[in-house]
C-alpha cells in the first residue's frame, strides 16, 4: 500500500475516534474528507495495526478494507456534510465529551 494512503487513513482513524466521542445529538455529520482515504484502501486485504482495529471497534487483524467500510457506512445516507469548523461537534453544542 502506498505510504500516502496509509498516512491519510491513519488521520481519518484518529478523527473518527474524536468524532465518536461526541454525543450523537451534538455530533456533526461525518465529514466528506473521509471518502478519499476510505476509497484508497477499499479492497486492500492487508491487516491494519491493532490500535486502529480497536479504534474502529473491529477485531484484531481486520483489514484496511474492513476499516474503509466503517467510514463509508458513517457517510451513507447523509444529506448534509459539516464545514471543517463544525467537526466533530455541531456548531452551538458546547458540552464536552
């Protein structure tokens, strides 16, 4: 797998953890910038690092492809996307997670 794809996917995993830590009613929609990293690794059968598997609530040795599905499922069915300043929390929601 290309190093750039790996770095971008790692960034998305870290953002996903921050996003999921926000209560659902205060959470922004999933960001569109996750599409690129997800599609880059979709179909990659290589196992992800254990930390990433845990972060995405996947079993150990889950593949990058399985990780990509997590992001694509988070984006599926959305009718709006957040602006960068509205991520991971909707504007106006100041409670802490």
